[in-house]
C-alpha cells in the first residue's frame, strides 16, 4: 500500500465528538485518486476506527460532502478500483453507517441546498448537471451542457422559489446563456433565459442580492448586474476606464465592492465601490497588488477583517513598493499600519512613521486546515494576527508575527517566524504552531490575547504538522493536530483538550469594554460609536456558548466623513474633503433612464456611504437644481425570446422581448418585422405589459428585425430564429449477426426525416463513454465473440431537441 498524500478532515458539528478523516493517494500525472481510507472517531479524536464501506470490495473514495443544515448527513463520492462502477455512500448518523447508492454518472462536485437538507446538485466533468430531492438516492438530469463552477442554488430572501437553480449553459451555436429552472422540471421547454442574448463563458456569478454577467463584442466588454432579480443594467465605471478584468470582492451590506484591472495594469487592480443597486462605481483605492494563480484564478491583496463590518486590509503597490493599508469605513479613507514601539523582547524598535510602518502578507493558505497569513474571526472582534515586517515596504521572505487586540489601531510583535493560528473560545485561547518543514512536538497557547505564551507538549513523538482543526462552534476548547510521523507513514491525529485548564465559566465581573477607534482617534466610525467587551487579562475562565462580544452601538450626528464622492466625482487633492467633477463627467447630463416629461436632479458630488448609520445633516447629498428630461435617441437596442432559446417547433407560441439600454421609450416607435411577412408598429414597446407574441407555422430560419425611432435618432436590432420539427423517433438498423473483427455498419433512422442538425450518441458493449457522430451511421469492429448490446441516442443540436434512443443487441 502506498503512503497517502492527501487528507480531508471533518468534525461533524457542535456538541458532537465525531471526527471523520479521509486519506487518499493522489497520483499527480493521471490526476486520479488511486487509493483511499476512511477513518471515524467518536471520542474527539482519541481513538479511530477504519470504516469498511463494502466488505470484500476495494472502494476508492475521492471526496465527501457534509450537509450544512444537518451535519449528521454525509455523502461520500466513490468508485470501484477500475472506475467502472460509480457510487455514493449516504449516511444520516454522522458516518456510523453508510448506505451504498450506485449512480450512472461520475460526480465531479456535489452541492447541498443551503436550506433543504435532502436536496443535492451533482455536476459532472463533461457538463451534465443532476438533481436529487432524497439525499442522493434518485437523480434527475437537469441539463447537459453546463459550465463548471457556474451553478447556483436559489438565494433565500431574494429568489421566490427555493427549488430554483441558476446556471450558465452552452447553446447549439457554441455561445453561452444564463438560464434558470426548477429542479422538478428542467426540460428544455421549461428552461428560462434570464439575460437577453449570449454572455461570456464562465462570467455568471450569483451572490447575495446581485447577479453578474459580462458580454464581449469585438474588443469591447460590457459588464451587467441584476439587483434583487430586477432587469439587467450595464455597470457604470468612469468613462476613461477600459476594464481588462473585474473581480467581485464582496456583496454584503447592500453594496458591491470590486477590483477592476485597467488595460495598462499587469499585477495590480483598482478597488471600486457601488451604490446599492450595484450600477454606479466610484474608485476607493488604486493599484492593489494581485497574483496570478493556476487555472487563470487571480488573488487580490485585500482582506475583510472579520468581526467588525467595514474594516479591510489591502496591499497597495506603488513605484515597485508594496505597503499595507487599513480602512475602517469601507474604503473611504486608508491609513498605513502603525509600527509597534518595541519588539517581542521589549527592545525599542527603530521604526517611525512616515518612513517606516508595519506591513502584512495578505495571502490565503492553499491548505484549508491552516490559517492564512492574516487571521481574524467573526466571534473574536478586534483580534488580528498576521505575518509581515517593519520597514518602508513589504518584504516577501520576512514573516514575523504581529498581533492587534484593538482592530489594527496598535500592534505588538509575538513571534519571529510565521505560525499557524487557531482561535478557541471566542479568541479567549489562541493556539500557535510553527509553520515549518521539520517535525514538531510542541505548540504554544495564550489566554491574554498574545501578550504571553505557554509551551505545551502535544505529543511524545515528533510530527510533521499538516493542519489544525477545532470543534465547530465558537465556544470550543477542544482541537486536533493532524500530520504524519514520516513521509512514508500513515496520518497521525492528536487531540488537545483545554477544558481542564478552565474550571469555571466567566461572569460579568471578568469582562471589560473597549471602544472601536480608528488611527486618528475617531470613535464615530461609519456613523456610529461601537463598544465591545472582552475578558480581562487576569481572568482565568471560559467565555462559553452564551458569550456575545458586541456591547452597544449608538448613532452619531452626520459629518463630512460620513459622505463619499458620488459617481463622476473625485476627492480633491488640494481642498481636503471636497468632491470635484471628473474631467469626463458632464454635470447636467441626464441619466440614461430619463423619459420626456420627467425631471431629474443633478448630484452635488456627495453621497452618504452605504450602511452608514449617522443621523441628521443630509443636505450634502441633496441637489439644489432640477432639470426636465430631454428627448434622447434610442441606443443599445436588443431583441430576444422570453424563456426560450433560438430554436422552436412549428406552432409553438413565442414571446419576443425588446430591450433598450439608453434613450427615451415613451415617444419612440418600434417597427417589427418577424421574417414570415408579418409586420407591426408598436409605441412604448420596451415597457408595455403586452410584448410581441407570434407563432410560426412552417420550419425554416427567420430573420427578426426591430427598428426604434424618435425625433432624436434611431437604432436597429436583428436576430435569427430556427423553426424545426422536433425529433420523434430513432430506429437502429444493423445486421443481427456479424463476424469477429469484421466491419459492422450501424445505421440510425430518424423520424421525421427533416429533423435536421442531429447529433448521434453510440454506446457499444460496456463502453461508459459514447462515440459521437454528426452522421446517422457508424462503422465499427467487434473484437470479442458473444452478444453485444448497441444503444444509439439521437439529439438535435439545439436546446429544444428531444432525445430518443433504440437499443438492440448483436450476436
């Protein structure tokens, strides 16, 4: 047996002593898992039992998935040793017992429903997407040309139906579409296109209240957003901006925070912030460092400090130097980190602002079982621990450890080398273990927020440490160190239990309060004063499950600092807090949705920051000037089919939708030609409740044209629609007896004969992967004697083509 080189570890849930560990031998050249073992502990990791999933049969388990709403439900993905038989193993009792479930596909990824514990999606590498409503026992094919990592369950509170699935699929022409369907019926007819027209591959992102797609035409890319499932609108960046790439950083608190790479940038991005609908963007920080990862992933050096909303760390690269900055108001103001007055031994440091600051590495760990270079936690507000250095810039090879207890306002050095960190008991116990390639016996822990450390021997035999794991839940005091004794040995797991060290639960007298304060000493941050409580350094007690860190918050009167520059304005470099119009921004230009007869206000250049809680003095963002909307010419006209793709059957009811990005609609006439001689003229077409409905009687390709015109100008949109008879039957014609190794001609007869553009899938014998042809015949040889089954499936190369199959046998 080969030594296993990968592991997946899971602690099933709060108040549970069960730990599952899956160890695997991963063969890098073949990119396959060749061996695996599943171990289970029911006593916090003190002892482990090997799980025999199928006695007498070697099973290779590649991964396991835990239900987020019921941690007792576990699904393993596995196969027989030759990958011929694919199967799931399903448990409802934390892995105490498993039920084997054969499946007819090879799952690449499983996705549990965020709310319903028995609903699952399974994505296969070849693009097929399946759904199950009974924890993986029965599966239904939803779609078969789905883009990897572009499948999303419905979002609670935004999507109406919890069974809705958002996905990006490829259509018959090779283009990509954003569609939705319900898992109960995702047939081609029931799929709904949610964006009018094609989108770029792998551009669909569904996150919180927002949905993002992008569309590239020629050399120009447009980015679109839908807010709370309303109509898609083009995202508006400064006019001079030519985005090469856009990465979404966060979408919580009713605002989009994104990083945009301009055409001239190579290893940096600019940070932008939106209005609540995610349409208009203003820059908050330029030149944030980025790093290219494998598979075209990009890491951007910005990190949200968990536990206190609005606080971010970012690494800015200017003139070849990387410096770490912090913001307390979600990007309005950025400040360098203050250096500590002394090192970890109490010796004063020769580092003084403005020439010298603290800089931190903001890397994510590749290993999911160790902390990144900066560690923060929702249940421990104010605690930040990170690796970096003092100086004028960040140095790659320097990884001294620094800690802050007041959310980055002041820092102290705790170690000279990088350590992996684990917060236990809401940060009441901090565990640190050295990040090193040599085996270890000791870890360190602190109960006073890193001011002093105690050395603890966690094992008698040195271990190469691969990760740290704590029991789920913030109140835990039990953890596991896992690793291996040598590179050829099995995995070792060591339980470390701090519960005996804390005999009593904290009382109110064991806590003290601290107030959030920024680098300038300001306590009104994001329009409110916020106080938190923490355990006193001398208190030797456990915070426990009922502990809450937030103490109080009260709003402040609004000041200049509660407002940021509006879209089209930028902060003056000479006039302090003043917001001045950008060179490209026309102050009195009407918004694009301005209709004749309506009025609009011009911006003063200021807008109150989203999620800012200040009260009073709103006048800064109120306009003193109102204007009448002029007549604007139609621009960005598009036509598409509601809820369907570009191929339909004769007699189908079709609803055409017209969308206009800019210009007036109320006084615009729309001339529509449907390609079969039908013409019509509409007024106010894009906002009417009666869109264009039509039915084509005969097969063919029809050109649909819409021309929009008013007194200010005109625009035109065109699309082609294919009307084709649906595929009804496929019959296989073949000589029933054939000689071994002789050529056999397999022929498929299609009904009706004019069902064009058909793809044929041929399964011969025990082949798991079909042979694909565009012709209705296949020449093949049968190398072995005996009965051989042949299955052929015909499918029209359109989203709406039905599939039919025939399955005779040969002797």
